[in-house]
C-alpha cells in the first residue's frame, strides 16, 4: 500500500498544478467558471469521506479501494471527452468524491494492517506521498515548457494512468483484518453488538469540529503565504514557491522521525501542547514580517513556514492516532469517514480564514495563530475523558490468505 501512495500522488502531482490551466486554455472556461467548477467539485467531494468509511465497514476494504481508484481514472479520462461545462463539472465532482473516499480508506487500511504501529505506517505513507507530489510537480513543470494543448492532455492521461496503476497494485495487497465484518475464509464471528453511530457521538463530533480548525495549516501554504507575500510588497514573489519547497522537504525528512513521539494515544494527546506553541509562533512570525525590511521579512516568513510545517507534521501524527483511538473498533470505517469531513470542510473555510487574516493585517495573523493554538488546548480537554477509558484498539482477527 505504500507503493500505492507513491504512484497515486505522483499522478495527482501531475494534474493538481495544471488543472486550472487546463480548464482555462484547453477547455476554454472563464475564471468564474473555473472557480465555480472547483467549488462544486469540492462540495460533492465532502460526501466521499463518510461514504467511503461506511462502505469499508461492510465490504472488503481492498475491493472498495480498487473500485474507487478505477472511478478516479475514468473521471480523469472523461475530462478529455468534452468541453461542455455541465459535463466537466460532473466529471470533476465524481473524481473529487473518489479522491476523498480513497484518502479515508487508505488511512483505514493502515489502521487495520499496522495495528499499534499505525502512526509510523502513516508517517511512511505521508512521506512517500510527498515524494510523489514532488515528482509529479516536476513532471508537470517540464511538460508545461512545451506550452501545447497536447502537453496538457498527456498530463491528464498520466493522472488517470496513475490511478489505474494504483488499482493494480492494490489487487496485490492482502485484505486487512476487520472487526466489523467476517473476512472471506475467516472463522472469526461477527460482532455481537451493532456499530455505534458517530453522528450520535457528541465527543467525537466535538473532536472533529476542532480538527477542522487544526487542518488550517493547509490553507496557509496554498493561499495564505503567497497572498501575504504579494500583499506586503517587501518580499520577492519568488519566495513563495521556495517556501513550498521548504515545506515539502521538511515533511519528507522529518515526518517519520517525529512520528515516534506520538506512537501511543497518551503521547499523541500530549503533543497537542507543543502543537499549540507551533501555531502561535507561526502566526506571530507572519505578523512581524509586515513591519520588517526585505531581509527581515524573508527571514520571518521562512521561520513562519518552518513553524507551520512543524505544526502540520505534529498534527498529522496526533490526528492519525486520536481519530482511531476515539472510535469503537466495530465502526472504525464509519468514524474515520466522519473524521474525513474535517479536512474536506477546511478546504472550503480555509481560504476564507487566511484571506480574512490578510485583510486584518498583522493583528489578523496574530489572532489566526492564537485561535488555532487555543483550539489545540480545547481538543486536549475534549478527548481527555474518552481516552481515560479502556483502549479501543482493533482486536485480533484471523484473515484468510486467499
């Protein structure tokens, strides 16, 4: 499955960086149409996380993943067949739905196959995914030097082929043990009790709400830093892509080593305190950069990028552990599907939050960092009572090799 992450994200890297350009120059859409398309596709994609988790508690996980990868491949290829706006929106929405569902199921696979080592497994998975993104981005940059319609189309084909290759690789993956259903060939009985619904679990829903805020580091790098650099005017615009490179390199080099500090549930909860400090430091550095000269602003923005990347890695480690530890074993898929809504929702509110911080100036960034820091403390208290109960780890299940 680690190889699947590398192949999948390499293809996504090919397409993600040029999708707006493709719809603009190849499909002939206006800026407003492209923005609306992205918003609608993202809105539909929100349903992918709970839907994927629901299916994974009832069907073989690898089979669902294979179907989702093939769905994503078909959705990508379908974009080549038409310039009709309604169809482009439909195909993009289907692809977004498959993407969010596959993301949740990849995490669930790690949870089931790695057991107590799930945090380290996820760290390796995320490291390879970042390598894939970088490779895909480099490939896209090389192809765009041609500047032809054919180059854009081949990048889209490459994206589709990566999903097909991921599906083939998934076929070779063993079906992980599942406490919520009997795996084919297994003699383990079905659970005697029905799975708990996360929609009636107030503690988990409060936890997911705080997660939506903690995922805002994503919007900082995609929207906040580039716009702030352009807004302040005292920093060269070329710093923005360099800070993205810094983010990628830090994740590739440090994500696995940092994961060992959150290898247990108690340790993961404890990391919320340094996570709070990292977010506060990032917001403060962004605020101070507005009043510094070119050199000072460059150094402060680099420090802010390093702080937010550290926060990103710490939060990933915490999130992988707590989202599973808070879920009943018999309903892990459904619970992780609801948890996936946090990241999906952040994609909608994140750009609004960082643009509001930019509009408010230095005080806005200070408040931005302080708000997320406070949310870390709130989450630390929210999960305390639940985690004091006996462990909800996955019980051992015998799986057929067939």
